[in-house]
């Protein structure tokens, strides 16, 4: 199949440095073409144009199917499209090619998407998770809480996040998402008042809109504009006409 057209303003140098380094195993022309497709994937995902994102991701994978970052990108596109089986397959391939474990949280969440929360918990319990950086461990904790909710274990979902929320700093990159997940667990557990409090805390920290906390709290609604002059415009025009009639020399005046 022909490759999708890449926008003219897309350049290979716009690609993330780490991923660009992975492409050094390719020929110069192929590396540049693959990089431009990957940049186009990012743009399409930002615009929520998932069909275009998939087309560019598949073109990149056709060019560089043995590059872990390329397969990971294709997996992310399938993940965003809710194509869980395909996403999991790509994540597994990327993990095998890279020998790294940073995709474990996404793999666990994909298992949830497939209706297998127990498998998500199994992945979370693996020894590799304890060696993940803090950001990935937080992501896995959020997935674990979600898996507990899937299984109807609402109290366990709350408990799995409580210590992290209480100990975590509000300046952390994941602070808003962690508080949102905790609020969702509280809500599912019937603790509505506390849930609202934590949704509000999440909204206050969520400057990038990574959650819908503000929408849930009604903070995204456009303000209602009230026309204070409504009904008065006609009265004003009538008054002007009356005044005009009283002026000397007007068409409605005497004499």
C-alpha cells in the first residue's frame, strides 16, 4: 500500500531524541522517512485523528519493523483506538526488541481493556515492576486500582492508592492523574463527599487537561451571558423617535 503523505512542515529533527537515536541502525534516507512518519503520528494523535495516526504508524513499522520504538508507537496508536489485542501484540514485540520493562503499565491496562483485570494484577505483581522508575510505578498503581474496580473490589482500589496520594508531592508530573484515580476509587466505594474533594484537588493541579476533573465539577461550562439591555433597545428607539418629533424643524414638528 502507498505510504500516507507527510505534511511538508514535518521534519525528522522534530522527533524525540531517544527515538531518533534508535533509528541510527537504518540507512540515512530510511531513518529520515521513518522519523517524519513518527512525527506525523504524534500530530495526528494530538488532533485525535486516529485513522491518520494509524496510517503513519503502519508506514513507519513497514520501514523499520525491527526498531522497538517504532513498534511501541504503533502499539500506542492501537491503544488509543481501543484495539486492545493489536496493542498488546505490539507492546510485547517492542518489549522483546528493547529488553526494557517501561511498557508494563500499558500492557496491564490493555489487559483490562480485554476484560482480564486478573492478568493486569499478575503483571503488576512481577519483580520487574519494582525496578521501574517512579513515573511508571505510579502508572502501574493507577492501573491496579482500576483493575480492582473492574473486579468490584472498591475498598481495595481505594487502599491501593491511599498511601501514594498522601505521600506524593503536588509538584509531581503525575499528581493530577493520581488524585483523579483516587477520587474515582472513592466515588466507586460510595465515599461521594471525599471523592468530590479529591476531584477538586486533581482539577486544581491539572493545568494540561490530562483528566476530565474540571468537567466533572462543572468548571468547564461557558459562563452564561446575560444581556442587561434586553427589552430596553426597543424602548430606547421609541424614545429617540419621540424626541425627534419634538425638535423644531423635524418632519413631525409643528408649523
